[in-house]
C-alpha cells in the first residue's frame, strides 16, 4: 500500500480534488452564492499560517527545545486578539485603496511610491523563497520516508536528479493550479473565491490528519497521556526538555520569538493576502479572532506528546519526521498515508497563497513600472495589455516556484524545517515598521521607510541568510566564528559583541532597531510631498466615518481620454463597470469632462489591476491637475467631525425630547386616571352619603306621619336612624382622615404600647360583629409581649379595618379569618388573612390606592352577603397611619387559609426607661 505508485496516485488525486473544489467555488461565486461569505471559511483560510512547519517542524522543535514551539502560535493569537483594532484598520484601508499586496499597501501609504513598492517586492521575493523551499523539502522528505521506511530517506534523496524529485512535479502541478484559479482576473484585489475555498478545505484536512496521529500515539502506542508522561519523567534527559530552560536564549528568547511570530503573522505576504485582500466583510474578524486561536490550540494539542513519544521510541531519528515514523513503526498502512496527505495539504496551501501574493508583487511592483516607461505599451490596442499583464503574472508564478525549488535543492538540506521558516519570518518582519508606523503616524516619510527597509534587510541577510549558505557549504564558514577578515565584532551570530542570544532574537533585535531607527530619524528631518501627506492622512484616519467615500480628485480630463486609458489597460468589460452610472447621452459625448467620482473610480480600477503606484502614473498621464492635498483632506475630516458632533447633539436632544414626551404622556395618563377616580369618588361618596340620608329621612317621615305606630316598630325605626347616622359619621371621618394624611396634618399620639394587648382588644371589639356574619375568627398569638411605638387609637383603627375587610372577602360558604402576631428580626408582624379568592398580584398595590375597591364579578354591586360595601378609603388610610409610625403595610398570599393576607410590620420599641411605663390597653 506504500508503494511509490500508490503514494503518487493518492497525492496527485488529492491535488485533483483541490482543482474540483476550487472550480466549484468559482462557479458558486459566478452564480452569486459565494462560499467565502462565511466567517468560518475566513477563519479556516487564515489557518494557511499552519504550514509544513506546523505539521512536521513543530514536533521537531519540541523534541529539541521543549515548549519553545508554542511561541510561534502565541504571537498570532495575540495578533488576532487585536484584530478588531489593528487588522480591521488594515482591511478598511485595503478596501478603500484597492490594495493588492503588502508591497502595494506600503507603496500606497508613502505617496504611491513605485520605488518603495519595488523594494518591498524584492525583499519579499528574497525572504520568502526559503519558505517556499521549506514546503517543497517537506514534500520530498515525507514522500521518501513514507516509501523507503525503515531505510533512511536522506541516502536516496542525495543521489536523485531533480526530475525524479516528487516535489519538483508537485511544484509544477501547483503552478498550473495557481495559474488557473489565481490569475483568472487581472484585478488582483478581487477575491479568489475558488482558491480560498480550497485553502479552507486543506485546513480541515491537515487538522484531522494531525489529530489522528496524535490520538494514535497517545492512546494506542501508549496507554493514555498518564502512561506517556510517566515514562518521560522516568527519563531525566527527556524531562529536562519539557522545562522552560530548554528554550533557546532563556527569557530573552521567549520575548524575541513572541515578537517575531506576532509581526510575521501580520507581514507575511500570504497572511496579508488571506487576512486583508481576501476579506469580504470586516465583521468576519469578530469570529475569526477566537476561532483561529482555537484552531491553533487544536492542531498543537499533540505536538509535545508526539515529540516525547518519538524520542522514547525512535531514538536519534529525524525529529521532523516523527509524525510519519511513529505510525510507520507500528506497521500501519492507512494512517501514514493520511498523515502524508495532511502534510501535503499544509505545504501546498502555503505555496498556493504565497505564490499568488508574490506573483502579484512581481508583476505590479517590479515589471509594470518598467513597462510603463516604454512607448510601445501606450500604443497598444484596446484590451491587449490586459492579456500581457496576466501572462506576466503567470510566468512569474512559474519562476517563483522554480526559484523556491532551486533554493530547496541547493541549501535546504542544511537546515531543519523550523530553521528555514524562522529565516523567512525574520525577513517578513522588516515590513512591520513601515506598515504599522505608517498606519498611525502621519509624519513617517518615504525616504525613512526605504532606508529602514534596506538597513534592516541587510542586517537580516548578514545575521541569518548568509550563514545559511555558509552552513550549506556554498561559502567558507570561517567567518561565522571569527568574523569577516578576522573582525570579531562583525560575527553574524554575535554582532557588535552581543553573545548568548538565540540567533533569531539576535537578528530581530539588530535588524528592527536599524529599520525603526532610520524610519523615525530620517522622517523627522524630511518633508513629505503633497501626495504623501494626503495618503498619510487617509491611512492614519482610516477609521474616521465617511472619509474614504469622499472623492479625492479635483483635476480635469475628458470622458473619452479616461475611457481610452481604461480600455487599453483593463479591457472593455472593466471600463464599462467604471462608467456604469453614465447615461446614454453622456456615453456619446466623449468630450464631456469626467466627474471627480469617475476619475477616482478609474484610479481604483487601475490600482486593483496594476497596483497603486502604476495607477497613479497612468491617471496623471491623462488628468490635468492633482488630487486633493493635505489641507483639503483635513478640511474634509474637520467638516465630517463637526457634522458628526452636530448629529450627536441632535440625537441627544431628540432623546431628551422623546423622554420628556414620554414623561408628559405618562403624566397625562395619570391625570386622566385621577380625574376618573375623582368622578368615581364623587359618585360613590354621593351614593354613600345619599343612602344613609335617604334611610334617615324615610324613617323620620314615617315616625312623623304615623302617630299610631306600635312601640316596637317605632323603636326599631329609631334604631335604624341611629345606625345610619353612625355610618354617615364614619364615612365623613374617613374622608377627613384622608385629607389630614395627604396634607400632613394628621395628629398622632405615639407612645410605647404592647401590640399583643392591642391586637386582642381589637379582636374583642369585632368578635360579635364577625359572629353575626357567620365568620369564624381564629387568633394565633404566641408572644407574651410585643412592645412598639404607636398611637393606640389609630393602630386599633387599622387592625379593626383589616379584620373587617378580611371578613367581607372570606369564603361565602364557610368564611374564616385568622389573625397572627410574630417577631421578625427587629420588627413585629401582625398578619390578617382570609380564605376567600385572594388578590391577584397585579392588584395587590392598587388596593392601597384611594377609592379603589375589589369587586367579585359574581356579586351584586352594592351588597356582599348583606354587608355594606366600603368606601375604598380604609386601606389607604391604614397604610398612611402605619407609615407615619415607621412601619409598612402590604398584601401577600395567605400562607394558612389560601386567600389574601394583609401584613402590618412595626419596628420593636427601644427598651423602656424607669420614667416611661408602657401604655395599658383595656
């Protein structure tokens, strides 16, 4: 199953599958059903960061230096945590400026400088070529290990000609793939939907493959993680490799590697491609900021277990190959093949994206500026140049892959996978000062950025790249230990006498120090051109609302000249999209002036295809005038800021007005409610007053007009007149009490009293009345004394009112009322409950409103078992009295009888003094 033919068949079958997925993705995009519109796909595409370095090299580094490999992934995790601030701004700028690559990004920031863009492209080409070689080396080695195990793979590789090297043919197949799906359109700022879909799929493949070999190692080769690490602990040499002391350079190495990974994640051309250029929606960053770190955690979960298992079982074998050799040592067939495909997917995904990014830079930043200087180019027919430019980009793809293969063939065997990757990381970090400083500091100057890049790159080459050639045998390695011409302070790994650091932190320190120092120092003493000032303002204020939608041109040209320029370089289709808003009359008038919006749109279209620097040159060739200068940009910013402030104030005033309107509406509703209650009260009081007055008048007339009335009836009628008079007096007294409460003129006589005695006295006062109504009155007082401060008469009025209400609302068939008194913390609670239907939760506060009465729906409006209806003032008056005495009165569900329960709570009186006896209630 591991024969050369089977392995090649599976490998190229997998590549064919990538072709199908990419073609499907492009077809879906043409149908308007984009695959990359999902934040999950975006996060998976970012996982192109996990290359063959992650798949094979992390295990190798963990086997040598323990947990130091984690720093390569903590850097990107830190960067993604800052994505809502940092990467979001990069995406916003790229969308507005039609950025096609990191070289185009830096070029656009510094006045759309073609020379600076060419410098960045050249550095990227030199620095990233070793990284492409790393992927090809991983494919070559993994294929040789898979086919030749247990024979050493290196023996066969050393003698093979290039046409027998499988990575050479993989490179050619990838070249075809990239040409088909990476150069379908001239506009490099357009999304490569099929390619991104294939990259996302490859991210899943390599994750599944690595987790599979991890699970096999921990749970099949060993009896779980406990067994594995117990055996590691029993081997002191291995246990030491798991400690922090194994990290090269100690604490300095930790910090240096973390900074290196953080900056490289932002500046590697392939990461810039997927993070920024291929981003279709800024909001995708929110999910990617946690989903991508989660992916990194998952794919690195088994790195240390695999490394330790390899050291235990494989001894001195190549640690970069442990991922393959461990399942091969168990004589498995399917799992090693899956691991090989996982490594292949990790390598090919990186090569695909990196080559697209580099080819775009080579064509737009290196080749195109040279072509623009030839007169023949400007005389080309319509659309002819678009074909030429695509052809240049496709040739660049092939040359870049062949250059990577050449580096792999000549130098790659001298370095491990991780070593090659870190060399490229350090090269990409040289872009960080120009890019990041330029995004936030307007004063950064093109000359300072260029000198900083040159100095940083030279120091990187001297401290990392050239030593690699020396260790490969292409140069005399004597200068590594003695320095050039015997000058010790120029030794590449101990520059200026700095020794004891790991080589990557050492190189990063000197290169970035020179880079950043020259950028800032030269910029402070240089004057920017108007265009550079404009671009600096646009980059620094990129997150300013509405700025980038503003047209930045006030030059003049005709529609015909602008259309001819676009036709020549982009073709008729792209030109038609630029002039899509033109009317048929404007279409016919080629001499009509082009609007500033059309000029800006034309420049954006050219920028997406040729880069910002070349687009600027072409636009300047037909537009008479210049783009807006810095003062105009700042004026736009100030106007926008002022408008935003006015809008903010208007929104605040509108909110205040809405709140006032709501309060006014609520007050009007309350007034209407009070007016309704007043009308009801007047009607009710009139009715209540009229009822006893009518009775008194009727019986008085009978007594007056019936001289021969029997004595018994006369006495009965007189008794009715007396009771109705008393009722009338009580109603008038309640109204007066309510008026006194609301005006604050209610006179109370607070004194120390025993609430137990007062409650029993109140029960005795209503006992006979409740018996007459058939109400069973139960008293549950377990306290001997309950000292409180209160007015005895008023409190008795409250208790009697509570008992009377409970009797009215008790059950019709078997009415029951219960009075209880108990201590609660520092208070005493007197509760009166009934076995009636209770009071709904929404009604429990309303019963304390003036004039509000609860009416059973089935009862007559004026009678409740022969008992007179109340005035609706008793409970409001009772709550007011209790509140004046420092207590509370509320309604809750009856705990014993199931109906309503009115609870009065009064604070305990302070201890009595000798001259302050308790009031006796009799």
